[in-house]
């Protein structure tokens, strides 16, 4: 059960919970613990394969899928990418990402507003992980529930578009507090949207001082080479770390 909106993949776990707050909390803690256990298994698998794994979060309409289209087309010429796409309904985003030289696996969550580690574990069985360098997980469009669920990723990437307003990090702090990277997208629309860049950056750094902040436009391509270089550097670090661990055995 999600502690924020009470969605669940286990209908039986919900029985009578609305009348018993203590049971709701107990069930939630159990599900998160189970998720974290599976996430660690995922992480062990990904690291054994030498993969860099991204968990990409954003609000609906932030340009997440458009960013991944550009990333697959551009960075896909230099590194081997694969994508898992989560959506409540339809495989529209998965179809948009297909045909760009990367395997794409859709996950339709139904009433569940986030991806869970077990869903990812099932999805990766459809992918040859040995043929990938980077695995991208496009989470369900939502900045609330996905923030609570570890999927076994290396990097949590959060998008903030200039059309959403400068206060998003303050409204949804958990998503930003757990981010390794914050991408400020749609910078080409900043002036038209009346976006206060300085205030937005201050809010991001206030909530997420640990996060790298990159400003990009998935539409025009502005800033995307910096994004690609960041991913290439992190992937190289992962490869070096794996080689060092192998040499010590």
C-alpha cells in the first residue's frame, strides 16, 4: 500500500484498513520492507551485470518521455540503452520510445500510482541485461508515491519543467530530497512561462543540496550534451568499480 494515496497491488491487504489506522501503518511498513528487500536483489543483479540504472521521476507533462526519446536517439549511438516504462494505462509512451535501437518493456500498473521493485524484477526478465550499459526506468508520472519506493536504481533523476512553477521542490520535497540529479527541463519556454530561474534553483538547492542540477530542453536539445556526459561519466565509474572488484577476488 502506498502511504500517500493508499493504492495497493494487494487488494486483500486493504480489507478493513480504512477503519484501523494502526493496521494501515503496519501493512504499509510490511510492503515497504518487502519492496526494499526486492530492491536490494535488483541492485545486486544490476551491479553484477555492470549496469548503470536510472529511476526517472516527474509530474505528468514535464517532458520525461521526450527527454528519453532524445537520450535514446543521441546517447544510444555511444552506449547501449534499455528502457522500462511505467504507466497507469496504455503503452503509448513505450510505443513512442520504440524503434530507436533500444529494448523497451512497458509496465501497466492499473490502479497503482508508482512502480515497485517486484514489477521491475519481472520486467527485466524480458531484457538481455548483458547487452546493455544503461537501464532507464521511466516511473509513473507522479512526484508523490514513486518517491517512497526504491527500485534498485543507482541514480534517481527528477525532472522539473519551467512550466510547472518554481515551488515544485517545496511542494514535493521527498522526491527532490532523494534525487541524485534534478533536470530543469523546457528552458526554452522559461521566459514565456514567467519562470523565475533563480528562485527555482534556490528551492532545489534548499531541498536537495546533494543533487546535481542540469538545465536542458528536450525539444531544442539545449544542455543535453551535458546530460549525456554526466551519464557517460557515471557509467565509466560503474565499469571501473566493477573491474576493481573483480581484480580483488
